[in-house]
C-alpha cells in the first residue's frame, strides 16, 4: 500500500494540472462558440492550442513571483543558488504543459486535423516560450522581493493581456474592422484638408 501512494499522488497532480485548461476550454467554448458565435473553424482545437501555452506562461509567472519570498529559509542558506527558484517553477509548469499536449493531439484528431510538417518546429517554439517565460519570471521574482504587491499587479496584467492576445479569438477577424476604421480616418483627413 505504501508503494502505491506516490503513484496515486502523481496521477492526482497530473489530473489537476489537466483540469485547469480543460475547464477553461469548456467555459470559453460555450461563451465564444455557442453564445457569441465567433465562427472559427475547428474552434475546440484552436482554443486549446491557445489555452495550453497561455496557462503555462500565466501559471509560471504567477507562481514565480512568490518563489524567492516564500522560500526565505532556502535563500538564507549560504551557497544556495537563488536563481534556480524561478527556473524550477517554470520547468515544473513546462512539465504540466507537456503532459497536456497529448490531449491537444486528441482534440486535433477528433476535429479531423492531421499532423503537418510544421509540427517539427514545435520544440523550437517551446524553447522560445521557455526562454521568454524564464526571463520574465526572474524579473517578477526580483520585483516581488522589493515590492510586495508585484504578484497582484502581475495577475491583473496577465488577465488583461489574456483578452488582448488572440488566445481564444482569431486575429484575422479584427483586420477588416480596423481597415475600414483606417479608411474612414484617412477620408476625414483628406476632406478636412480640402
């Protein structure tokens, strides 16, 4: 029985790490596909492909903002490499992200999408996001040591940024209204000069 306990804990933590993106997927699917009707083809796959990297990024920054402050006793030990704390946080969230990728693959197959040659670039994309996330994690963790409200500001910023980035909406849908708006502005300027 004692040898099975670590495995049940592992499976439980994997299940919890998958539950967050799947819950976000369910809510956003209902709101943006059934209620607002964005009409994006293969919306479930599109949405999950945006949610998974975003959850990795968001949870890494939120958790890393507190890593140095919460591990005060480790930081006080002589010779402890403080720089490893934000890195470990981002790596642990990367593992959760990698564990969720097969679920994205299942959704892609259900939607009738097959792997393309561009899948070869996925490790490079993950590496770029990892470097960006670790860089920001170091900044956020350092700021939290001096300014204790950093974690709340990061949370607000990430919430706003999630709606400004095309994580669950298609960027191509905004080009046409922006183009028409630009045409009206230019037209008004030309009429005012005459």
